[in-house]
C-alpha cells in the first residue's frame, strides 16, 4: 500500500486535473469501491423512485374509477360477476379476493366478521406489494452518508501518508487526495438525499392509500 501511495505522490504534484473521471481514476481501490457502491445505490434508488411515483399515480386514478363504478352498480355480486380479468388495481383486488372467499363458503353465519377478516388480509397483502422497495430507500438514506464518510476518511489518510513519504507539505501534494475524499462524501449525500425525501413522500402516500382501502372496506361492510 505504501508503494502505491509513494508512486502516487511522485506525480501528484504535477497533476492538476480535477475532473470527476480523473478523481475516480486516481483514487485507490478502497475509494473506488466506495464510489462504485454509492453510484449503484443512487441509480437503483432513482429506479425505485420513478417506479413508485408512477405506481401511486396509477393506483390513485384506478381506485377512484373502481369506487365510482362500484357504488353505482346494482349489487356487489353483480359487479363482481362483471369484473374484467387481469386486474392490477389494489382496491379492486381487495374486493375480488374478499368476494371469492365469501362465495366459496355457503354458510351465512358470522358473515360480517368473515368479510372483515378477508378484507383486512387483502389490504395487508396489497400494502406489502406497494411498500416493496421502501426499505431500500430508507437504508440508502441512512447509510450512504456514512459510506461516503468512510471513503473520505480513507482518502485523507492517504493524503497524510503521501505527505509523510514525499516529505513535502505543499498543497499540490495534499489537494488531489482531499479532492478524492470529498468526492466520496458528495456522492454519499447525492445518494442519500433523494432517497430520504422519496421515502418520506412515498411512506406518506402509502399511509393515505391504506386509509383509502380501509374506508372502502368499512363502507362495503355496511351493505352486506
């Protein structure tokens, strides 16, 4: 490791290229690994963010359409019999699963209690699907700054070792290593901030949608 640092220190004073690519290429294997991990986390976070943004936009619209059609129908059973196949709307699936469970059992005893259980299980199942990916966003938001900080500390250690080996306290010796270290910190924040904001937003949206499903279930139970 000291040999690598020494070789970096020899030519580092004349290297004034501080482009992002140059900072990455000059970094050692540890800092490079940190940078790659943070970039991958950021890319996947944005994939989750875009997917969830589209999902909530889609299901809010489809659930409103379902509720309007359902409450304007003649009966729940007639509406169920006329439902299309390949349903993706969570609220429609909650209703469909509850009706399937109800029609399978001929007994009318404890009807309201059984329907309540079926609806609750359906809501829980759909919310698990909707909240998939939330844990990753929360993890990135809480750990990415510390991963970046690790890269920063490692880069600063390399800078001090470069000073010790070259016996030169010139800023030209220290600056490149410090720049690489700060680059890791910046990437950590770049990955964490959108993840935290998105997690808070989607978590709130999920709670609102869960409440919407529960309200529908309560209204549905009153007409059984």
